[in-house]
C-alpha cells in the first residue's frame, strides 16, 4: 500500500497542465486514485490474543477468502474463521465494511 508521503511525492512530480479544464480533470483522476487506494483494500490486523482480523467489503464469503489468503502467505495450513461482523451495524445487509476475525492453523 502506498503511504501518504510516497503518494504526495508521486503527485508532486506530475506535470501541471496550463489550462483549468485539464487541471480539473487531473485533480479528479488523483482523487479517484486516492479513494480507490483508501477504500479498495483489506487491512489485516494482528491481535494480541493469537487471532487476526481483516477489515473488508463484500460479506462473509469475501472474509473467508481473505483470511485463507493471509494464512497461506503466513505458510499456515488453513484459516479458521471465528466471526464476521459488520463494522457499522446500522448499514444495510451486504453494504458497508465487515471485520472478520480468524486464526491461522499451522
């Protein structure tokens, strides 16, 4: 994932267009890029109680898939999903982000 400093440095190196229309379209492109980087990724968090959590969109099936991928990268045999809950309980079903807690089985 690109950090804020690297993103700022990359954006500063872009040539600045002279006319306002091109400047506006380049700003929109940068905004879309930053938004997709921020919301289009899953974040795996290592918890102190020997479990891990992944924050994601897409429901419980996506959480199981991401947990399996994370455990395979950690060279575990499989992932055991303990729970998948919506991050925002007021969001409609299938919308918003979820938090899946899992344990890697070695």
